[in-house]
């Protein structure tokens, strides 16, 4: 815990279950990005991505809702890339 990843700091980890990152960028509030896994069957899992934002004041609300469409697109891309890379067999994965 406490490690950084770009503009995020690892706040909580539960191996194979949960990763919670706290935003360290300047925001009009506090933000977190959380990934959880949910076992569906012996060979299938679901990855759940949740964004939390606690706005500070009116500007925080305006910021969040004004940028919501952009955040939505970025986060959809993030979860899609994670899902795609998780489906790549380990012996065929490539590093970029």
C-alpha cells in the first residue's frame, strides 16, 4: 500500500479481490478508483470498476457533472483494455 501509479496512490489491496486507488491530482474534491473481482464460475470472473468522487463545494459538483461524459469514455476504455489483456493467454502476452 502507498505505492503510486501515475496520479493514483494505492489505498487498499486485497489480493485477487480488491484494488482501491486514491487520486493524487488536483481536484475540487477527493476521488477514488476501485477494482473488485467477483468469481462467477471456476473459469470465469467479473471485474467491477467503481469510481467514487466526493466533491468540495458547488465547483466540485459542476466539475464532476461537466466532465462526466469524458470520464465515462476514459473509464470504459480502461475496463475494456483490462478485460482484453486478461483474456490473453500468459504465454502469448506481449509487453509494450
